[in-house]
C-alpha cells in the first residue's frame, strides 16, 4: 500500500515537473520569438564591427561590443579573460593567374590562414592531385619546384555536411606541408564547400615542424574546375601566385564573459558559448556571430522571464577558435587553476540555421537524461539527441563528469558561407537563428533544474 | 521445421529486399546530388520565363518550357491537358499613401489576387482591426465608408509556419467580403509573413456571392506597423488607394504532363507534381518552381539510373493552383472520366527547403507502410512520416484507396518568400532543393515496388 502511494506521489511530482518544464520552455520560446534580440545584435556585430580575425583591431572592437551588449543586459557580472592569440595579416587582396599556350586567366583567390607570403610573385608549373595520398604516391621529381593543386571536393553524398568537410579538410590543414615535403614551392586547394560558385574559402593551415613553409591559397570551386580543365588542355601551365600575408608576434586579447550568478550553487557553472573571432573575410555571420549572439540571448531570455538559476549560467565569447583554439584552451586552463566545477557546456558553432537537437559528448547517464527531454522539445521540432561532436571551444573542458553539448542544426547551406565573403548577415534567417537561441536556453534551463551527475 | 525454413526464407527475402531498396535509394541520391539538373531547370524557369500567373502569356511560356524540358529527357510521353483558368491582371504598380495631420507616407503595396480595381483613386479613413471577429463586433457606422485595415500577424510561436499561415489566412481570403458587409469601401491587410521587412505579399482573395466587391491590397509587415503607429497618433487618417487590376474572361491553358510507362501495370498511375503557375510577383521560385522542377527531376533520375517502374510514373505540372485550383480539379475530373486508377500522388508545394519527410493523407495501412520505410530514409536525414496535409493540386484525387503524400520541409524561411518579390531563384539553395527531389524519387520507387493497397 505504502509503495503504491509512493508511486502515485512520485508519478504526480514527475508529472508536475514535466508540466512546469513544458511551461518554462514555452516561456523561453515566447520571449525569443516575440521579443528576441539576438538577430539585431548579430546585425550590429556584422555591420558595425565586421569580420574580426583574432589579433586584429576588429577583434578588439568585437570584444568591446560583447562587453557593451552584455552590460546592457545588466547581468551579475561581465568581464574579459586575457588570451594570447596569433596575429596574422592577409595583406593585399590576392590574385592568382595562370598562363598556358592555350589560355590564361586570373582568379580571385584567398591565402589560407597562417600562410607565409611569397615575397615577390612565384611563377611555377602546376601539378594537380585529388588527395594527399595521390601526392605521396608521386615521385619527387614530378612535384619539385611546382605548385601542388589539391583538387579534392567534399563528398556531396554525405548528408551531414560536417562529415563531408571532415573528409576533405586534410588538404587545407596538411596539404601545404605535404606538398613541401615533396619539394613544392606553393600550394593551391579547391575551396572546402559544396556550392558550385565563385567564392573562395579560407581557413587555417598547420605547417608541420621542420618542414619548409610554402605559400598556400584557396580557389573557388568554379575556379578549381576551370584550372583543372586548363591543365587537361596544357599541363605546362605557369601559375603566378603573389601573397603578401604575414605572421606578426602574438598579442593579448581575451574571452568576453557574462554571467547570471547561481542562487543555490553559485560556485558551479553551466557554460553556453560560441567564438567571437572569425576569419578576415565576409562578416563572420554564421561562423560564429550567430553562436555568440545566441549565447548572449540565452542569458537575456532567462533573465527577462525572471528565471533564477540554481547554478551560475555563464556566456563565454571565446577569442580565437579559428587559428589555434587559444580561447578554449585558456578558458579550460583558468577553470582548472581556479578549481571551478563546470557541470555542463553548450556550444553553437554550426551556423544560425534551423536547430534539430543537441549532440552530446558525455556519459551514458547524461545521454539518457538528454533523451528523456526529447518530448519537451518535440513541439519545437527538435528531434536529434545523440552522442556526437560538441564544439572546438568547449572541447578542452572535457573531463569525466562534464556534459558537453553541441547545438545540432540543418547543415545543408552552412559550407556555402563558411570562411568566405558569402558569410554575411543577410544570409542568416532571423527565425532560424532565434530558434537556436531558444533551444539552447531550454537546454540550459533543464540542466539547471535536473542536474544529477553528482 | 518447415515453418522455420519458411521463416528463414522470408527473413532472407525481406532482408534482401531492404538491401535492394537501400541500394536503389542510394543510387537515386547519388544521381541527384552528383548529376542533378533540377536546380539549373529552376534557374531557367525563374530567369527566362519569370513569374507566371495563370491566364498570362508567361504561363503559356512556362507550359512550353515544361514540354521542352520533359521532351529533352525522352520520356515515354509528354503532353498537355487543357485547363480553363481565370485571367486577372494587376495593371500598374500599386502605391498606397496616407495623410494625417501628423504625418504622411506612401507604401509599396500589392493588390490581392482577384481584387477589383478602384477606377479612380479611393480616399477614405482607415479603421484598424486585429481580426475578422473584431470587425464583426464593431457597429456598422464605425466601418461604413472606410477602408478596413486587418493588422493580424501570423503567430510566431507556431513552429510549423504553415499552421501560422493557416491561422492568419482568413484576413486575406475573407477579409474584403467581411469588410464590405459592414459598408467598407476598401480593404488593406498586413502581409502573411513571419519576416519583419518591406516585402508586400499578395495571394488570392475570395469574394463572397452577393457581397459588394471592394478593392483589397496587402502592406508589408513593416508598413503595417508604420500605418498602425500613424493611426495611434491620428485616427483621422486618410488613405489613398489606387488599384488598376482587372478580371478578364477565362482562358484555356493547361497542365503539362510527362510520364514513364509502367512495365507491369501501365494503366495504373503514380503521380508526382507541383504547380506551374505562380503569383505575378517575384519569380515563383519556392512557390512552386521548386515543386515542378523536383517532379520533373524524379522522372529524370529514375530514367537515368535505368529503373523500370511497374506502374506508370507521371509528373504533372498543374496549371493554376493559386487562384481556384483549376489544374488539380481538372486533372481529377479527367482521371475519373477515363476511369484511370491512381495508386498514389506526391506533391511538393512547401518550397525547395531541406526535406524532413512526408505527410500522408491516406489509410492506416498506407501510414504503416510509409513509417516502415523510415529506416531507409534515415541516412538522408528524413525523420517525419506522419498523417498530414499533402497538397492543393493533388487534393481532388482523394478517394478511399489512393495515398496522397506531401513533401514535408523545414518551413522556417518559407513565408519570407511566399507570394512576394522576394521569391526569387537566388533564395533557393541547390542542395536543399535537390534533396527534396531525391526524397520524392525514393518514395516513388518504394511505392512502385511495394504497392499492396489492392
């Protein structure tokens, strides 16, 4: 008898709790969709600050913007955390031209992030390969003194476009060093995009230790096809590559942080974040202006609807995800030094596109809990709650107890914008962007209410 | 013993069948994503033909385009089916201006489809209401001689934006007649959109029998707000409305049809379709250039991969969904007259956006079958297989046996474009559009293989 009374009581309280959760999540979505401010904040970041590569003046202006916006929301505290970042400058707008017996053409190219410059222009023959493996299989004399052109496309059959990016990414990260090992003097890559257009996409390259640093740039997908076609007609094709980019000494910038103090466990933290830096092209709208404005919006929503969190909710706008993850590494180091317990971190860095759910890097218990919340998110068309990638910035926080969550979005358009002049405010849809912020706020609320990992 | 052998055999053949289905669907997606032509076809329809309201010269050109494209794919037959359609012309670009003691302003407005013109300009005071019910509750003297301004927004909390449209749609369809019943001389509506912008959205209005036809136009969401604010400051606000639109006698145009003849049951048909007509603004890209080009692409894909369907697969480009559904009504009538059995019809008319699954109007058995295919579509991120709305054009085919399927897509951006100058080719993403065609071809294949309704 007692047992069944307990059961009735428990069912009742679980029922009540689900009802409260459902009502709270409805309030969160209402505030986001009716009074949302993240889209207007994004407009200001994109249009008034613009792109903001770490180490640049614009990155400093972005930090000021972040402090100003969060102070405007009267959070419990807003501050910056010093982060040392690289300082690389693109220099003049790059142009790459080829000339063969059959034709000649100039392309609108972009140096890869971190590339060395060319001093004067390089003139060299081009050898095209489809992959790093194909390059490795070539005899050195075929490559020596040439520009290696990695013409590898992202696989259109991978419906998860992040996986398609992951499958082609090596030509950008390792291509230049692999080419240098064979004696190449320069490197060109087909842009990492699924679109067939004239936008060239940059992104960081990593020179390997002890390998000659050779200049490297990306061609748009259309230009990569044109170059490949020109090589078919005449493989004695001279390419002129002139890059004026340069690496300067590292500088101090910082993560921008705002928080609502926890009412029960102020010393324990739930982080929500994205990265404030972008590449130095376009406006860094989807990558990752949307993530930082959504993270700020989570705090604004929770504060506006009068929610008093048990734990400290902290928005972190990380400085320098793109070229070394200094923001994420520094944050995790400081947290460890301060012995500050983090129970969860949520990142949005897949673009301000229609949210589909959350990926989890965590344990079985966290996964079961996340999946138990699926019905609460169903009215908002979130359906994907699976183990998976969370985010670069929050990655260094990984330990045995923290749950790392990544906002999972409809990824079909993302790589059309990513790291290119096409990543501008106009290509972000207000509703898609705002729904992501609401989903993140909903998850923060649920974790704050139901945290049981300890 | 026999039983278990039968069981093993059955499991084996079911396993084999699922394997074959999975491989076929992979071929379909491969063909669509690697060699897809629907996006280029859409470009030509949008840019070379342009918008194509039924009854217009452009609608005829669109029919010619449809015949030409499908003949180019060497289908078993391509033909047109005569359809009588209305002929309404917008006339000159509309402008609506207000003047009050406090301010004056002109707005870029659009007449609602089917609206009468104003002969000369109308000058009348404006009365704002939030709904038809609010209008009904007003005494006649408050409305008589005025322009009724329906300032009703779509509900942003409805994540299914089609439902939000359905909830506000009455101001466009019934608003003018309801206003006329109270003695109003004109009608303005806030555009049916979730965006906060300057695009005015048209769409058909239905005058009720025996009620005076008054001129009606839509304001953009931003202009509706401005007008409402001006009315707060001064409710003696004169609005000048000048519409030169006009209804002409009905004309003959037609549905454009292409088919691959069935190899086993040529007399039984699976239809895949969208509507060829659009409103006379923008380019009719998402509404419904994407649906017609996807429908054609389904045939192209199946033919290219060498699939021989058991049933006849027919693409129908319906003429005039927007203003009376003549294409759909005529098609269903002709099918009935010819006693032609249709086992399924699939429509795409929700925009060329990321597909999420299919809605079904059908019976329990069809629903169970559709849901049993979910695992086959999971690799392609389709997850929604539910009872729901299929499409206007195929609706008249409804009977006790047919399965009517609607491609379900991510609807967040759709009403930003719908019926406005913003519905242009550039706002369709190639990959999102193409994935819809692949999903439709996959469903056609599965129905063709596994049809068991009879």
